[in-house]
């Protein structure tokens, strides 16, 4: 829709390419938009410098006016690792314990404040108390000052500093208001507060002429509230821009009538939506099938049998998708498909047993059973951090190679000497003692309880519980799923044997495979056959969304039938 509108404006001469601002959320979408416009007007699009993502356009504006926000045009954009490193330096300077108040937690809080367009001085008092006993806001301010000293910005600043530029320098804002005769915005329901404020400032118009803003979005597809998106932006569009015309695109080109009917019937119960009546000129198609299963193992068995039946009728596996709400649900399907010999791919992330937290947990269990496994021991010797860094490992490797013994045996020898400093020596001795104790319990404690004990006493579970990143909760759910699945095996050794077989099951690229992914990863994709397992209370919608936002939290989990 946006590409057609841009092509129409250019064809009619309503605006030059440099007078059109078109923003979207991903670089891929921006490239596709430019390519489609080129195809529509019959030639390459020249001189469209303002077609791109919010942040790409933000950085372009910022480099032109860097001095006005206390930067130099050559400023650098920090990646996440640099950002965490800088915050750790600030915490150390303030004598704040990074283990109790992790840098990633503060980084996530700062990112949230920037998504809402809040400078340090505007952060509410209550929110500041969420870190280091009320020091959150002061640390945010110190972090911003340090960025200026380094002539750097982080990702959130690309819009935050734009807001500061426009608010503090009306003359600069007026120039861009005059420049952009037409503004087009993709996926408007996914905009956060900072993006909304940025658009509002540009779209207010100037004395030299009115602005024209066209936003495309679907209030029923707002599924990124956890990432800062505010669906109210699209719901109040007519209020923000008096005289705005709302055009409902109700013809669906991707789904069948039965799928549209089922999806529309469900989503009609959502609160706070503009509403639409979707229709299709296509066939009714097959009816949606609802089937109850006892548990996820039965779900995997039933779906596996259905896929095998489809395969017998020459249905391409590439056109089959299984969409789950949370990544831990994939485990049952991966195990079942490996048993059946069905090829599959996980889209948007690694396979279950290839995930970082699962590999770490498996390493702890493996070393408990097999202390000679150097690769596994090396993986977790300093996870969570125990002060056993590269220097300690280098010393262990030298001794192990010289005496031709495993790393754990070398560790036992070295803790009896003065070769290591006292702190790493105590940490290494403690870890070896832990493994000895866990190993002694293998024959007397139930293997699932032992696995939980190992992950707890090692500090591994606590490490992720203290992590406030968006991925931490999913990692904890995956660890719980791992322990739960171990119930199906009689011993720890039996489970580890199963894992080794699963890890060995590699699939060649380019083969016909079932697609396994989360609902969020599937947005915008389409397949001939789709399975939706795990529609359980507390999982879809997720209990966290309901606890945080009540019935309005349903919207964060719902997907519009527009998504195919």
C-alpha cells in the first residue's frame, strides 16, 4: 500500500523524491519498499534519502546537527556489548555490586526510558527506585554524560537526541517540516512513545504549508507491547490529526473464508480496537480443526502423524509450519520429529538442545557423570563467573597437556599448589568439591532432583533469575522444560544418551523441512498448513500479559487474521 502511494505521488509530481519521508521498522522492509517503488515507476528510485528505518533516518539527521546536541558529526553508535561495558564501569565507580545490580538490568531500564522519550531528569521517582536503592536515574544521567565524553550514542539515543534537537531548536524542526511534504509510516501499531513523539513533531506542519501523513497499521497485530510498542498510538490517530481519513483495507488476499471467520470471531472479543470486517474473494477452504490433547507429548505425536499423512499425499514440508507461543514448547516436537525421521528447521533461533542455557546445563550434568570431558568442563568452569578466567584456564591446559591428564585432574593438582592466586584457587577448589558431592548423589537421588540441585547450587539458575534481559525468562522456561522432560528417563545416564543422539541428528541445508517457530517470528509469513499447539490457559495468552495488563493484555498475544 505504501509503495503504491509513493509511486503515485512521484508519477503525479506531487513531490520530489527528497520531499517524501517513508519510515519502517526493518532494513529488509526498507530495501523491499525501495525495490517495489522502482518496479512501479519503471526505473531506479534516485534521490530518496528519507526512505528507511526510524533509526537510520534518525542517525542521518543527527549527523547533520550533531553540535546542537553536544556531539561531533563523527560520533559512534555503541553496540550492546559496549553499552554493558560502559555501565559496568559506572557501577564500579559508584561501588555498586554488579552481581546484585547487574549492568544488563540497568541497560534494559535505560532502554525502556528512552523508548518512552524520557531524559534522565524526567524519569519518575518511583521508577528510579527500581535499581540500586534509588540510584537508577542518577546512573542514567551519568551514563549520558559519559556517552558525550566518548562522542558516542547508543541505539535509543538515535531518536532521543532527535527529540532533543527538535524540541530545543524549533528552527531546525521547521526546516524538516518544510522539507517533508508527505510522510508515510509502516506498521504504525508497533511504534513506541519516542517514535510517536518524533512523528508528531514532524507532522505538525509549518506556516509554509500543511503536512500530509499516511500511517498503515493494524491494531489487531500489536504484539510487541513487551518491547515498548504502544497500540494507543494508532487508536488515537484521528484525535492526533483532526480531519484524518481512515480507510479500512478489509479485503484479505492470503487466508480462506473459514480461517478469516474463525480468527475474526476470536479477535472480536478484544478490548480497544478500531474494528474491521475482513472478507475474501477466494474459496471457503477447509474448516479450522480443533483437537484436544492430554499433554505436549501427545500433541507432538498427533501432529507428527498428521504431517506424515500429508507427506504421503505429496504435501511439501516447506509449506508446513508449527507455531508456538514460547520456545520451550519446541522441545517435544524436535524429539518427536527426530524419532520419526522428519526433517525440520527452527526459524528465529537455534534448536532446543543447541540453545546456550541448555548446552550449559547439559555440560554440568555431563561433567558430573564424566569428569574427563574437558570440553564440557571448560564451557562451564566460569559460568556463572567465579573469577576463573583465561589466565586460570591457560595454566590448567599447560599442566593437563604436560602430564596428559584431563582438566579436572589437573585442577585437583593445581589447587594444592601456590601457582594460582588465592581467590581463583578457592573458587576452583569449591567447584571441584561441588562436582564430587553431586557425583556421590547420582545413585541415591532421583536424577531430576539432582539436576535441579546442580543448577541451583552451581549458581546457574540464579544467574538467569538475576538477569533482567528480555531473553532471561525464556531461558528459565527452557531449563524447566529440560528438567520436566528428564522425568521420562529412568536415569541421568539414560537421559544423557538420548541427548547425544539428538545432538547428532544434523539436517542438510536446502532439504524439504517442517518449519518450527514462535508466533512472533511468524508474523508476516504464510504457509499452506499451520498447526497451533499449546493453546493452554496461562500460555496463550501468556499469564504475564494478563497479570500486567488484565484483559487489555490479550492484545499483546493476539495476531490478526490479516497475518495469514
